[in-house]
C-alpha cells in the first residue's frame, strides 16, 4: 500500500517543475509578443479626421467597450478598473498619450494589450479610428 503511494507522489513531484517551467515560458512569450507593436502599425496614418461626427461615433463605441475600465471621462477609474485595482493611464492628461501615434492606439485597441481584450473584427476599422480620435479628444476636455 505504501509503495504505490510513494511512486505516485514521486511522479507528481517530478512533473510539477516541468509544468511550472512551461507555464512561465508561455507567459513570457505572450507578454513579449503582446507588447511589441509592429513598425508598420506605429507609422500607420489615421485616415479619419476628428470631425464632430467622428468624435460622436468614437464616444459611442468608447462607452460600449472602454468606459467600464478607462472611465467615462478617460481618467482610468472605471468601475471594473476600480474594483479590480487596475492602474490605468489617465487619457484626460495630455502626457499619457504623448509619444503614442494614432497607429499605435489603433493597434492596441484592435489587438488588446496586457489585460485589455482586443476589439478584433467586432467593429470596422473606421469605427476603431473614430475611437482613436475620441480618446485623443479626452485630453483637450480636461479644463472643461
């Protein structure tokens, strides 16, 4: 009785480090791939002008998909972010997006980043660009 138990215990103890190493390698690969934005995406030019119509559409989709985490005014203090104790950037602060191109924002919204899920193909590219325009507009509303 004791011998089969020891064999099982030994087998489990040997398998545990292998599984842990595989999980760590997988997590590192996912993290490094998720944070790497291709050059062509960084340099992609926004084809949608930030017209009142574009901003209204961007605000609509932002409200559906982004505000729960990023907050209604982009302060990074939405309900989900607060309850999950996530630290998100404040889009109403111009410094938050300084140095980020519209192409980078488009890529992040489309593909997700970190804990942020991707929009993927749920919305059309024009609607994603409208969200980029709206997010950019949040920093200009700080004093309003």
